[in-house]
C-alpha cells in the first residue's frame, strides 16, 4: 500500500469497520486513516487510535467535504443495515444501503481521485440459486430487502465502473465472525453471539436450526481478502460487480461441537425464528475460484483455528471487565 494513501472509512463502528480501521492504522500511519460513523464512538481503541468524526453517508455535501479536505485516495463504504434489521425496517434499509452507495459513487465520479470498496454479501443469492458451491455467475433472486439492495448495488458498481471508469471493488462476504464488536443484526450473527454466550453462560439458544449450513469467514481472513483486493493492480480486477469469496462452511451443531472441545459443559438449544427463512434462502457453500485465480485469495482459518482464537479473545475481553 503506498504511503501517500489517505483513507476514509464510513460506518467505522460496525463489525467490519471496527477491525478494518485498526488494521489499516497498523499498516499505514494512524493519521492516514479517518474513521467516521453516524454516531459518536464510545471511548475505546477505535476512538483513541486515530482521527474520528461524525459523518452521515446520506449527507452528500458532508461526505464530499471530508474527502476534499483530507485528499482521500481510498473510501471504504461500510454503512448499511444488515439482513435481520433490514427486514424490520425495509424502507430505511433501502434508503441507507442504496443512497449511501450512490452518494459515494457520484462523488467518485465528480472528483476522480479515489478508489472505493463496497461490501456485498451472500444475501444477493436466493432460494432458486444452486446452494452447493454457488458459482460466481448464477441465478440471483434474493428474497430479503438487504439482499435486494446488495444485488442492485452490485449492478450499479459495475455500471459506474464500465460507464465512468470508477475504480470500485467489492466482495460478497459470507457470515463474518469477530470478537471486537457485538453481533450487529445479521442472520449469520448467531455465529458471533454463540461465543459470547458460551463464555458467559455456557449455554446458547440458537435462532437457527442445528443443520443450517452457511458460508462463514473469520475476520482476519476477511481483512486479508479486503486489503488484497484493494491493493491488487486494477487490471487484475476483472469482476466489478462483486467477487464470491469463501473460507469455511458449518452448521450451528458443528460449531457447538467445536466450542464444546474448549468449554466442556457448553450446551445449546434450537428455537428457529424469522431468521431461519432468511438463512434457508442463502447458499451453504460458495465457489470463489475467480478470487483465487485473479488476485490470489486464500484463507488461513479453518473451523477449529477460528473457534480456538475466538474463545481465547472473548475470554480475555470479559476477564478484563468488558460489558456483558
Ligand atoms: N452477515 C450478513 C447478515 O447476516 C450477511 O451478509 O446479514
């Protein structure tokens, strides 16, 4: 990554932003990475490690001003409502997820000075998509408002790249597992919540059925994939909608068994709710060969490595007095 990069992260307090900002600040200097979010940050690592300002992605002029004033060369647009929260408020989800994207795409078009990253998701797929090793190019009929917004967003990213030469790059993230931020309203977030409950209560009530297979990825791998994609030569990025990306797939039952290897009296119950239907519409595993071939993607963490690392970090957080 060139030293002169100035990076803007929009939606920095979310699950990806919390980890990404810290990783970027380690790789560059802290002052080169401006974290922003719609709300003030609580005291903590993110706030203390570098510049932060309140920024609403729906305020075009405010976003353009921050980009200008700081001579931004890369924007990570992470502000969005996730799948389960979006179902509770479809209009707000559509507005935030789409207008936020348009604002940054249009500022990119106006200023021509930065490349941008925008996350897509396995939620672009739907019940008519082949669910085993889902190909990059396939049937896409998403049934959630979140998935519809991501699919539309992908089409617009490709359109702005083709028509206006905007250097926009994207990944279809699977469920992301991390310990720095609390679960944030996604359907795959059971796989985050389960670790907190396992450490605190030794018991978890799972809102998905035990055999719901979903594609997942540990956050360090997701950050590697994101930075690899952003640092790749523009000419090697052949897909400008969004890349399939994958690391591992498991069910709640498989994850519970893995956790029980570390917390022997851990138990789990299953009480599927409205999120089951969302999960059932998504693939069980993903074919990400284009990412592997075109810019060298390869994951590091399997299920057992991820589980061991998550438990160690979550135990440490609560031992240090983190809020429950
Ligand atoms: N993790 C997301 C969700 O469950 C999917 O991208 O909403």
